[in-house]
C-alpha cells in the first residue's frame, strides 16, 4: 500500500467507475486542512495546470495587460481594421453577419456595440438555424448588399464558406471574416480573413488558436480603435469603453467551451468583474431570469446564462440573443430574457426525447471509436447538446445527426474528448467527398451528410480516429488535486480553490478526494440525481450529490450495497448556500471502496 500511495490517491487503482485515481501534480494530502489553506495550494494548482514556477504570480491574477497580444500579429487584422475604419469615415452601411449560438451572438453584439459607439448605424443578421443552416449563404450576402450594405463582417462563421463568399465577391460585396474555426489551406475570397487557426498564421497568432470568435472580435475592436485614433478620429469624440465589452467576451468564451488558459482566462476573469456590475441591461435581465442574485461565476455562464441565449437560436428566433445583448430598453430586455427562459424549458423537453432515442441506438454500438447516431425528425437545435451528453456518458466522441428524408441529408453536431481533434477529421471527411459541408474545431464540429453516405462517413471516422480515441481513453484516469478528511471540506477551502479560477476546459476545476467515509443516507432526488450524506472517522459529515448518475454502478452501490462498508469519494467541492449559513458540499464524480 505504501508503494501504491506514491502512484494512486488513497491507493485507488480501480474505482466504482473503473478508473484509477492519480495526482494531477504532486501529493497534496491535507488531512483536515488545518493550517494548509495558504498560497501553497494556489501555487500547486497553477503549476499542475502548466504554469512555470517563476510565472505563478502572472497567472494568479490574470489581466489583459499581461496576456493581450498585439492584434497586428494576426494576418489580415490591420486590413480588416482599415476597411472598417474606411466604412465608418465614409458613413457606409455595415452589417454584422453572425451565428446563432452564444459565441455568434456575443461576437455580433460586441461588433454592433463597438460600431454604434463609433458613430456607425451598424445592423446585424443572424440566419435561421432550420431554414438557412450554419454560416453565410451567398443569397443572404447578396440580399444584404442589395439592401444597402457595402461592407459585411461575418463573425463566428465564414472560414470555410468558399461558395458563398465567391458569390459575394462576384456580386461586388466586400466581406470581412472574423472566425476561429479550422481553416483549409485554400482560403475563401474576402476583403480580410482574421482567424488564428489559419494554416499560414504566425507562431504568435497560432498560439491563440484556442480563442472563441468573440475573443478574436475583441482583438479586432482594439485594432479598429487604434486605427481610428491614428487618423485623429477621437479629437471630437470619446473612445469607446472596450473593457466594458468583456462581459460579452467572457460569456461567449465559456459558452463555446473554449480552453480557459492564457488570454482566455484573463478575458473571463476580467469579464466576470464586468458582469458583477450588471451594467449591460440585457445581461442584467438575463441574470434575473436565471434567478442569479450573487456575482456570477464561470460555471454560471456555461450552465445558466449561455443555455438561455442558445435556446433562441436552437428552437426559437435566432436574433433574440443579439437583440437582448444590445438593447437599451429595460422592458424589452426583460421580455426577451423571459422568452429565452421559456424557450430553454421547451428545449429541455425536446432534448430529453432525442436523448432517449439516441441512447437506444448506443446500446447496439460496440467497439466503435466514435458514436455516430442518426434519426429522422430529430430537432437540429438540440443535437449538439445530446452529442455532449453522450460523449460524457461513454467517454468517446459523439456525433448526433438529424436526418431529413425529404432532402436526403442529415445535419449533425459532434463533441469530442481531449486528445481527439474532431474538427480536423470532419474537414478531412469533407475533402474525401463524404460530406456536403463540415468544419469546426478540436472539441466540436458541425456537418451535413447525405443519408446514403452515412455508413461510409461512420467507417471513415472510425478508421481515422480509432488510435487517437484509444490513446485518449487510456489516459482517462481521475486526476485529483487534493486529498482530505471530511473535516477539511469547509467554505474556506472553497474560497481558496476559487482563487486559482476561473475554471473550464483546459483549466479544470480542482477535484478533491475525501475519505474514508461511511454512507449515512443515500437516495435519488429529482429525476436521476444521487444524493448522499456521508460521515468520516473524524466525526464530520457532509452532503454530496452526483448529477444524472442514478443508474450508474457507483450510485447503485452507494444506494443498495453500502452497509458496513467504507468509501473514498472524489469530486468538486462547492458552496451550498441554501441553509442558514453556507456549507461545503461535494459534487460527486466517483467513489471507491476504502476497506
């Protein structure tokens, strides 16, 4: 056991979920935590997330000053800024063409806000998910030009829209693309294409390939203001408050599941401060509709605010998100926020139906690297969420496809696991002629596939990604940061752990191991959540909850086979503020026998 403890946390080589428990970095067994809640924990958390020891201070409090690159380092950034500045000075009509998800809505809102602050009567256009699909269409771009727009800026889309942008060019329309999705070597014709994932980018710009589109748009806003400043534009006009836009950047970054390291982490850390001030009317209304009274955390952006914005694009009206985030009317903001909340509830019901049908298909899929699931009549607005749920449940990349038998095609959305670049595989499948359209980034992708090529597409993915998936899954041990006795689970510990945030993809929230404990009470709450009251040998007890886990082996063991046994628990510690005073609770992810 002494040898095991050097490798395994609490000696757990195989948990109830079949995983080994490894330290993320060095051994951090704190016992009851007494005297240990100091800067050493913060330093350890930062270093186990890739921060060099001599760079801890910079990452402990991430600021834009420390992480913001010169926007001019990105290809076409200066050309884009010059063209937009020219349009502002000449009073040209500018339209922002966005996507219907949160990143698209926040990117469009950011550009509209900047342009209006600079004196331009900028408008926006968000395509309908069902009628128009993802990305710019040549027909829509030409129609916007015919309606008077001489400059169109696409955000969160366009990097692979060769056909649409060729049509726009031939019609004499100037289009600037601001995107972050994977690019092919052959770029579409544009006035400028700003994307850190261009294959011809500089090393500095390419190192920011993890930015969401809203982050790229923010860099463009900086470049635009700098360009206008050089032309003495602000001698009679105030410069726009770009820092006040960081609430939009934070929301789009977290909701798009962008990796929260480097500049993204600074964006979110500073954006949360802006959100806490509740100065944006639409954002305040959205927080009210989400019943969020305290200062928001990064997790609130992903699980409360983001899904409501997304609901408009998924099953409602695609423009609702941008309208909410740009309105100056409190009553309009309240009405839109309430509408988005209602749509979000409707989305959940639709999602549950598709989830059930998709899981029935999974039961018949064996030895596959990627779960590809398709069904006729499924709502395209929820397939991305369902793909994410399946990925979490199976530990494999998942693609869920809503088929339209009348059109003979299916629109799919995929979610991947760390170490498996799904976006690159989708682009490769498109280049093989297996897809009508497709693209994305490492962790998420979208596609359109002919129904008669679905089997060949599935086989292509299996062959291309089998090795990557195998290697990624082999490394899927439970990574833990701290080991504690139950008495160490305190609100003070939660506060200490939060200082190393904000957390998200690429910057994982700390996991703690707690034990040994005995189960005092275990039951199912809600539809399928496991709730456990556990007590340790130190006499301390705590509450834990495992979301959507009632049918798992872990839950069944704790519910029915825990008598007389001791366990170790693993998960993330949070504040439970429902009682008379805050208490620490564990969001349970795994458990193991301790005897």
